[in-house]
């Protein structure tokens, strides 16, 4: 009997709540990275190649998902040449290395052009905190229908990830 079962259901509930919280934090934090990488396609590909580039990005994401599922299914504690590696540590290592290498490759291969610096005079450029003010003002001026679509999308997104996460258990 492990220590969690001896101490009662309160610790188990608290552990699940903390785990769910951090899963949401992870899910929310990965979105800007994915959006930034997808923005590379729009910023750097000619209009006639953007659909092909998006399709290849989706294919590569699918291959990454397959590799992740295969890695989760296999016994990484024996497959990796590192001593005393648990399954979770192995998956974290693979995900971190894949993320770091692909983002590094993207950053080295693509030179981003700052079009706003050439369009806006220095007095009109917004700083780091100005970005949040701009988002807040844009959300306030958003049409009601689009605001409803955003609310539905947000709620669906917050419900879809736990479904995917817990449907495998």
C-alpha cells in the first residue's frame, strides 16, 4: 500500500487537482509556440505556397504525434541508454529534444522580417506592456458574434484537452 492510499482521499484529490492545473498550464503555454511557428509559414512563404507549407507542417505534426505515441507505448527505461530513466523522464527527454531541435532548426533556417518597424514611426511603436493594452482594447471592440465564437472556442479548447488526456487512461 503506498503512502497516498494510507493518507486518504484528500491527498489523492489534491494531487489530481494540481496535476490538472499543470496540464492546463502546459497546454496554454504551448499555444504561443505553435502559433509562432505557424506564423513562420504565413510570413515567409509566398501566397501560392502557403497551403502546401501548412499541409507539410500538419504532416510533420502527425509524424511527431505518431513518434510520441510509439515512445509512450514502448519501454523507454530499457530502450534509452541512460541509467535509471523512468517512462515519464524518457518521454520528457524525447519531447524536449524534439522541441528544442525543431525550433532551433526553424530559427536558423528562417530569417524573420520585422515589417512593423519599417511601417511605424518610432513614437508609435508599442512596448511589451503596450501589447497587453492593445489586446485588451481589441477584445473590447470585438463584434458580439466574434466574441461569442471566441468564448465557444475557448470553452471547447478547455474541454477537449482533458478529454484527450483522460480518454487514454
